[in-house]
């Protein structure tokens, strides 16, 4: 009797288990049947065109000129004429130092020069008289010769006085500090009333040229021959400055020069490009991304980069033909601004740009004119 009861329980358990296994299978079959039908997607047409070949690098914005001004005259700062961050032009007043002691030295040098100039004039008159007397044999030759040497000595004294006066005037000019270049001043480093010393190391003001401005970036030595050959042919190569995301172009400039040495530790060489910076978008010492145009490929087949799918190392596209998707393996090349060079399909081929998670070779498709959000990656097996 117990054996019969156990057999009944075993049969009932087996039937319940079979029923649970059958339910997901039926649901899956129903889901697959419900998924059959055309796949809605967006498309793009492969076209023949040109594309640039760029070298990407990280660069540092570097001013053409940076002037750090220190005191060349000792004294008290009497005035600070600039505002922090102000744009100043060459020759514009920045700082004044008390000039009174230097003005006194100039006045003293002028007095000495005036005195010695009159002494020289008196000696010159005597020399003229002695020459007339010598012509009449009224004086000995020695007297005339002595007077000629006295005139030469006085001329040397006057010349020395003139040099002293010029030096004192230069010292006086150091009391009025002006901008040596046009550019933007930094934060104020001294205030009126501060005492500064001549030839000190304390920086009074920093002026940085903003427009034009340069960017220094590096390039692998393997690309050096290509860039130099292009430079000899084109004289100048376009360079773009991009933001950190490499999506927004900040400025466009040109390559100025290539450094004369390769860095042996990194195998790279430095390059300098110049940019117009009237808007101030490039800031000194800022890190940016650079793109150097080294070549332009023409007559190539271009498709949107998002149309290219990958299966391991194999690249392929879904070409739309007669309302169905067909897989074509392609060889990819240069990518720029959302377009990629491909080989393996002719220009005019219509390729899918969305719904890759639903596509397979031979899938029926419906073309949509509105963008379709994608939920898949670009690694799909055809």
C-alpha cells in the first residue's frame, strides 16, 4: 500500500514539472513569433569625397612674449597705473617710483657738463689766438703744442660729462615703468608706498601677450618625415585647437616651426603653432587638444562612423537592398568629423545607421526618417 502511495506522488510531481518546463518554452515561441516582421531603422548613403588625415596631440598654450618686470631703480612706489587683468599697449604707464634723487643727479650732471663745455670753449679760443701768434712768430712752438693738448683734454672731459649725464637720465627713466609689450597684466604685486630696490628679484608686474598666441605640442618621430615634406611643399600646415572633449573647435591656426631636436626619452619632437586669439579663448598655460592636418585623401568612399559594426577584428556594414539588409565586410581607414573611409562597398550604397541589435543578414527593413534611439553596442555578429 505504501509503495502505491509513493508511486502516485512520483507521477504527480513528474507531471507538474513537465508543465512548468513547457510554459516558458511556449512563451518564448510566442515571443519569437511576435518579433517577426520588418525592422525599422535609419539609413545613410555612402558618398565619394575628400577627408583630412590628422595627427592628434595634447598641447600647451604658450605666449609669444612674457615680460616679468623688476625694479631697476631704488625708491618708494608712488603710483600703480594699471588694473588687475587689464589689457595694456606697448609704452603705456604701469608703475612710478619716486624720481627726486635721480632728478637731482641729472641736474648735477648737467651743471658739470655746462661748466666743462665753457672751459673747452675758452681753451679753444686760446688755441686760435696761439695759432695766429705762431703765424707771426710771436710765440714759441711749444706753447702752441701745449694748448692743442689742453683742448684735447677738455674735449675728453666734456665727453665724459656727457656720458655721465646720459647715464643719469637712463636711471631717471627707470622710475617710470612702462609696458614693454602689448598684452594683459596679471594680479597687482606692489602697492603705492612699497619700497623697491634696484636689480632686485621681486617682480613688480607681469605682462603676457595674448594675441597672437602659440601652442606647443609633440609629435612622434615616425611622423617627422611626413610633416617636413608637407612643410616644404605647403610652407604652412593648418592646426586646430580643440577642447578637452575633442568635440568643439576653439581656434584655427598654422604650424610655425619644428624643434631642432628629438626628445630621446619619449621619441617625440616639439612643434609650435600660432593662433589668432582676439576673443581670448586660448589662455596661457592651458592644456588643449591639437589636430595637425598632414594630408588630404581625395576620391574615397565615406560613410557615417556609426554605420560601421565590428565582429572582433572584422568590420562590416548592413547594406539595404530591395527592402532587406545584407552584410558586407569592409576595410576601414581614416575617421574625421563623424565620417569614416571604407573599402568594400561602392559610393551610393545605402547603409543602416541604427537598430543593429535587431538586424541580421537578410532581415526585412523599414526606413524611418526620424532618429531611432539605439540600445546596443557596435559589436554585432552578422
